[in-house]
């Protein structure tokens, strides 16, 4: 399937993410490498999407494009009606700050900051006062079940706890979209289930739209839809929940 | 201020490395403070207001070559001259050779030529009436806890008495204050009678070290100086007359161009500091590329990242620099005290502090700019992928 179109729409709302004819080509020296080829995809507001596929299939590249970390070579990419493919670096940075939360495989917390200060990081870009930032970070930590670990540094937390802090950091500025790159890839089964349950809760109870890259079919079961990519092309879409 | 915690935590992410870097910055700015104090000590006497109103007449050949006492009357007669006094270097030490005392044998008219020495009429009278009398500055009195009326033995490092004894007894008859414009160290002086010195020393020669001439107007300085030098032209005691400021400056230059020496040392120190701190900052940023990528991911702009890294470098320099200059502020007076007056280091003035803070910021920018540019330019997807 060269241009699979996945349309998942909820009643009375258009797609949050709308991708048309999206391509991404990297140039390494004289070589050109097309990583994504003419992708068409709609992701509805409030959906939980899992992106699967073998290594090198382009899933992380697609995720980076959706999250505004990279720009496409061709095609259009709109999130919440905004053409992010047309934005410059500065505009993209401001857009990411207000609209997207990121969760990485290796948590990527600041090792010298406490959990509380890590969660406060995105709020530094807002006009909130120090007290408000602290309060909001506390609420986010409470939501992920780590209020009692607020003063701990990442090295004093388990992998699962660190990932939950990373999720708190991702949701603290109340973004519409959560972008997760292998969020359970570095966790044991139990911690992975806790993290996935948390993501599912954020999706179902708080209406967060989540796009998650994973290798793990069990992780993908937590999502409402699963997309498979191969060699830069969408090959299959399944409704999983 | 809201980013301070972020900058501070990044700075002390590797505590040991940061502390060692801080120590080198502290050492550099400690040197900067102390060497600048040395430079000020050597040059401050060459730029006083009163220094332009006085001429110093010394031998054309060397300050160590004496001039005839008889010259005084002829200099006094020159139009434009208000008063003439003379000095001889005494070279005194108190009890121990390390307790050096800046001591000069002066005639009765000398004190009137120096308006920066503030004396009461009673002090002047007492000094004139006491053969072994000595007038001392406030700081010197405080250093050795000397009181008026106290008998003080000073050893001359050059001039023994007629009986061969190098110890000269003196009676302190006055402790003088100095004007606020006085040259650095004037409050450390010890003045004794020239007659007592000339008649009592083994090499009594009726010669004076140099004359100090008070002018009626500073505008006449060149004219009067030429007239004074003309008095001794083609004699065996030709003179060189210059303003007191110029004389002090040339006296300091006999030791060496202190300003140039200080600048050369500081250039070497700061060049090394830039290399060292620059390397530390580059390493610190290299290690934190993924963290900087995360900051950019969550919405920090390129400029914010640039500013954060620069702020980190500047903060490192400012912390080390302020501690270094603070230590210099404490050590300079302590060194002066410990040297027994041999080293006259003035307190670190606000000019040195301002120069120091400017240097800290400039060096911070210099060492931080390349790592900051690297942080600013990093591509998020490459950095997160470890490329």
C-alpha cells in the first residue's frame, strides 16, 4: 500500500494531525536517502496511535515530523489546523512549547535537577510565576503518582519512575498532542505496563492525543490504532481498541 | 532570574571539574588584583594635584649623588619660587631589617613645601625645637603603636653615626595627618632633622639629596626649572629639575616599567585561563548535547540555548573572579602589614573592581561563545539520535 490513508474521526471534530503527500529525504554526502515516501495520514483528536515497523522503516522520522522536530522535504503537515511544515525554526520552537509534549526512550531528564525542577522546565517558557510553576509541576507529578518523589534527582529514581517524571514534564503545559518515542523500550515489563497504563489514562481521561513509536506489540495493544510502516510507506492500519 | 536554577545546576553538574576550574579562575583574579595594587602603588604618587605645584631638583647624573647645601639660597632667589626645602634618604629600619621605615632627613623649610602633610603650628614648633625630633605619618604610628614623646631607635641601612653605631635615637614630636589628595604612602613617612643627620653621620658632607621647590604658580614650572638648572650648568653638580609628579614617575621607572610588567604577566595568565576555561566549557557542553537537544525539543529557542550556555560561562568567571578579587582585597593589606612597610599595597579600588568585572564578562563571553554556538546550532533529531 503506497499511500495508505488512516482516518479516525470522532464526531463533531476534524483530524488533529493531517498529513498529505509527506516525504522526507536525508542527504548524506552525495547520497540521498528517502526515509518517508508520500505519506497520507489523519490522526483524530483524542486518538492513541501506535506506530510500528522494523528498524529503518521511518517511524521515528514520522514522529519527529509530527512533533515539529524536523521539517519534511515535500508534502503538507497540519496540526490543529496549523501548517507546521511551513514554520521556521523559531516558530516551530514556540509551537512545540505550547502544543506538544515529548516522551523519549531514555527519559532525557536533566540529571542535576530534581524531579520537580525537571517537570517545571517547559513552564519556564511561559509567563507563570515561580509559585504557579511549582504548583502546576506538583499537580503533574501527582497525576503520574510521584508527588512524594518531587525532591529526588533522576539518579535516585528507578527507570519507570524516571519515565513517569518525563511524562509529567510532557503534560505539565497541557499540550494537545503527546509524542512518545519507544517510551517503554528501556523498561522492565512491570514498569512498562505502568507507563502504558498511565499513557492510556491520559488519553482516555484527559483527552490527550498520543502518537507512540514502539517495537513492542504488547505496548501497541494499549493504543486505539496501530499503523505499520515499512521502507518509508504506510502499509497497514489496525484498530486495536 | 527564572533560568538561574537551570544555569547553576548545569554549572555544577560535574562538581570536581567545576571546582578545579574555579580555583584557576580565583588564582588568576587574585593575581590580577594584587598585581594591579602593585602597579597603583608604584604609579599613584606620580599624579597628584600638589605634585604639579612642586619641582624636584636632583643631580643630573643620579639621585644618589648629592647637591651642595649652598644651592638653596640661589634657588630661593629665582622669581616664581615660593619656598625651598631639601631631603636626604635615611634608609631606616626598626628593630628588624624587615621593618623598613620610609625615613627622610629634611630641613626646617621642607614641610612648608608639601601641602599634603597636615601639621598643627604646635607640631611644627615642637619639631623645630627638638634636635632629635621626628614627625611621623598616622599609618606609620598605627603600625608600630608609636606615641608622641616616645623614644624610637632607628637603624640606618646606609649611614652610621660618627661613633660607628648605626642606631639613631629619635623622639617622636608629632603624628601628622595627610590631605585626601596625598600620594599613596605619604602617611607612612618618618621625617627627621637634616642637621641632626648631617652633623651626626660618619660621612658628613653638607650635601643634600634633592631639593623640593614650591612654586607660586604651576604655570611657571618650565621657566623656573630651566632657571634652576642654569644655576649649575657646566659645574660638577649639574641638576635636573622636574615636577614632583614627573620625578616620582621616573623614580618608579628606575625599578622598571611596572605597568608593562603587570600587563605582560596578566596577559600570560589570562591567555592560559582562556584556554583552560574554554576547554572546560567545550567539554561541558559536549557532554550535555542531548540535554540541550531536550531543551530545544520542549520549546527553548536557539537564542535561549545560546544565552544559557553563555550565562553559564559568565557565571563561572564571575564566581571565580569575585572570590579572587575578594581574596586580593584581603591579602593586599595583609601583605603590606606582613612586609613591615616594605610593600606599600593600597586597598583594591573600585576601578580595579570594575576592570575585573568587565574582564570576567569578556572572558566569559570569549570562552562561552563557541560552545554556545554549538549548542545553538545543534539539530535536535541528530543530537537525540547521538549523531
